[in-house]
C-alpha cells in the first residue's frame, strides 16, 4: 500500500459532482489523516469525504397519486351531482341566470352542475375533472 501524501491521488466523494471521483490531496492533517482534496473533474476543493461513509441519496419518483386521487374525487362529486340534478341541461352563457343543481353545458369544459351561488353574478360549477367559478346573470 502506498503512503498518502500531498499531491497523490485518492478517491473521495465530491459534494459538487455528487459522485465518488478521483481527487488530488491538497492538505494533510497533523495526525496524518487527509485534510482537503481537489476534485479532478470539477476542480472544487473541499474536505476529504470517505466514499464508504457517504450515504447514497435517494431520488423519489413522483407517482402523481395525489393528483389522481383529487381528480377521482372531483369525478365522483360530479357524478353524484349529475344524479341529484333536477333540471335538463342548458347551454352556458354569462347572461343566463342559473340556480343550484342546474346542469349546464359549457363549450370548453363540457357538462357541469352548479354546486353553489357565490354572489349574484358568480357560480361554482363541478365539471367532470375540475371545479370552476363562472359568471352568470350579467
């Protein structure tokens, strides 16, 4: 085994590159332990980090379950609202006046059910995949 000294090559974990790479020893501690080293890839100087003691970072894969469950719950709300609706579907227009449980047919969002009246001129509508606030009675 070769003696470690300044100028020799050693493997160290580089925090900038996030990999175990070849480094050049820059300083030694008085106890003979490694001090600072320079990454031969990115040229960053940092304290020696033993690669066997560095925990591998886990990268979480995004599953999208939160978004899916939200869409499913909105879809369930929409289905329930359609089943409880009391009127026939009517075409949406901002000048028309709507009541709670009215079914509307929006050109962009499709069929929806009026969930609640927000003001005299705003309604909250449940569509198949989202809930929107629309104007009415203007």
